[in-house]
C-alpha cells in the first residue's frame, strides 16, 4: 500500500544561497512643513494653571482609626517636629497639641510678627 502524495504547501519560500544586500531607502522629502510638536499641542507658552497663591503645606496630622481597632496618629512639621500617639486618649491629646503648634511653629509665624506681639 502506498501513501497518498502530500499536498503542496501554499507558502513555500526560496532560501537564498548567499548573502544579500538590504534594500536601500528611497531618498524622498517629506510632504509639508516640518512640525515641532504633535498636532493639537499649543506652541505658545501658557501660564501654569497649577500656580497657587504662594501658600504651601507645612504641617500634617495623620489619624488612623480603623473600626474596632486602636487609633493612631502622627503629627509632622517641616520645622522638624515629629510626634506620634497610640490609643484614644493620647490621639486626642496629640490633636490638641498639633493645633497649638500652629501658633508656635517658626515656619508659620515670621519673627517680625512675634516681635510686634
């Protein structure tokens, strides 16, 4: 019994027998004017929409109170103050201390205002 002949494959490519040069790019100029940026992007320098009024955060109070767990809090300030508390009573005391620090922080109250007071 003989085997049936194999069907011819559709995508048989010839194998090159030696090295070949890559095709050279065609020297053509691009159509139109060269663009500096993508379309739709304004080229004029616009004012920064995020520019604020000169204020920036100086002190942070972070309170974590998961339901049914012990609350914790941290109070940090750019002046170097860094305090933390664990437990309800101590967290409440740290909140009051953080609020009092607003009036005492050298970064929030300039020295000229202190001398006038």
